C-alpha cells in the first residue's frame, strides 16, 4: 500500500513550518533539521527530552536552549515532492509554535528547499572542487555539460566515506562571504533518516521532534568541532552487544587514553578558501599526537593559529569543569562537546555581532571573538532524578571530567605554541 501521506493543504500548511536540511552537523547520527534561522529540530528521544526539561540552571548555560516539541509529518506539495512539515503540538502549550515568537525564524517560502528535490539531486556539484587526500580524486564541472552535474551513487558513497574532504567555497563576487551548500556528513544522516521515515510512513506519519537553539546561526562560515566526551560511551540500558562494541571503540581510540575523541569537524582555511571536513571514522583512528594536530588545525585559519580563540575556550571549559564537579549523580554517556566559531574574515562577524545584542561574548568585551562551547546529545544521560532508571550513580561523572581536564591541558599547550 502506498504511504498514508497527507497531501498539500494550504489552509493547514500555513500553520506548519517546512523543515530544511541543517548543513552544519559534523557528527552524530541523528537527523538534525533546520526549523528556522535560529532553531533546529531532531527526533525526540524521551530520555534526552527529560534531560532538557529537568536541567539544573548551572548546566543550562552549557547546553543549547530547549524550545519545545513539534509534530512532524511527511507531505507532498502540489508538484508531488516530498516535504517534512512541523506543526504545533496542541497538547503541549509550551511547544505551540503559534504561542512562541518565531518571527526571527520566518523566511520567504521562495528560500525554502523542497526535500524531494534535495534528495533527488543528493549532491550537486557546481564549480566546487572536491578532493580526498591520498586518492587525489577530483570532481570538476565539465565546461560543456550542464551547470549542475549529478554525482552517481558510487561517487556519492565515496564522498560520504571520505574521511578528510576539502571543499572549495564559492564566492559569488569578490568580497562576499562564501556559502556552504552541503556538509557530506549531514547529508548522509539525512538520507538514512529520511529513508527510515519513508519506510515507516505507511504505518505512521506523525513524529515528535524537539526544538533546540541553532548554535551556528550568527556565523557566516561556522567552524565546528564535535568531541565525544568521557571514557565510557554506552548507556546503562545498552544491550551486551552494543556495550561490547562501544567499549571496543573507546579502547581503540583516544577515548580510553584521554577521555575525549574527535567525532567530526568542519574548519575554514582562508588561505586556500577551503572548508576541511573530518568525520568520526577518522576521529576513531587518531593517535594522541594526531588528535592534538587536529585541534591545532581547527584553531588555525590557514594563515595563523588563532590565539584569540583559545583563552575564551579555556575559560569556558574550566567553568564547565567546576559545574560538573559539583554535579551529583549525572552521567553523560555518549554526549558530545561542540566548539563553534566563525571562520569568516573578522570584520564580518564583528558586524554580525553588533547587529545582534544577544551575542554572549560581545557583552563582556565587544572585541572578543564569538566562540562557543556547549554540551549536546543526551540520549544516554542518566541521573538520580530519572525515576525509572535501573541504575543510580553516585558522585561525579569522572570519565567526562577526565576528558575535560585533558582537553584543557592540550589547548593550553596550543596557547603556549610559538606564534609562527
């Protein structure tokens, strides 16, 4: 039977928000979607939802802001393209879209991408230049072919498996901020999740998603580092098989050694005009010296090490460590730490920050760089306030704190690095 899909209903649709791909997801496997300029959404996992709803104030400043729950369904538009549309959940007034001011998130319909088209073309290559270290494969636009060349499945699969990917950003005119079209990792997550939802659509077509602050929204070219924290990744509820797999991943990576491993990264190097992506497969293989080198690359503009980013990152990590040391019975298994800054030329984000009085860093010092550090992904988090948990842990999350201490040490070493 064909999926029970609702068709385009202009009256109802006006109450919904069309979800778009979120381009700056560098790690994890959840499908993160763009709800609007300042808000993203991801499938609701009850444990994570409970975490956001019962957060102690001390931790709240280190997590994305929680903005409620929406109901998401698959629909076809007039042209027969599949779209994902988010609607208010009337049972949860806090999550009602109409009760919240999402004016900042509203954009003209013309700007919206239709999922069907997005997925059909999967990855469009205009004049972008993809290359993978070690293989020297290049995809370039063929002058006499159409402007948009579609990659075939094999090439797409290769692109997604490529562990280090360089992507030349396009400038529409000389002084424009370059724009990112597709991060290969986020694309992979979308396709997998969309496929799953499509297969399920014949049984159910209502999914709950949680709304969270989009931490990259005010950056022109977001540089994002995703670090998997702690010496243990499996939740208390993991099957024996899953537990064994996670233990093995930790033992074979920097997780066991220093309590942190690279889970994903995108960084802009202005000297070459390239974005470099690293994915979790590479992150798992990194030795300690290679992990340190990756952090060095993350804070490097291509011309110099950006020392001005290190001090605010370190003070934020130390503050986070103090909060977690005072935190009783929480365990943040499989949680990640995001470090985010703008890779665009400095004047760009000073201007953006000036336009937006909310920028956290700019309040204390208008010249300080907008760099943010946040904890994300709480699907396996546990704490004694969670009534139904089989296990209650005492004291601090020592594995996570061990990872923070080592991260602080490594970034401090970078700070003392010569200014070459």
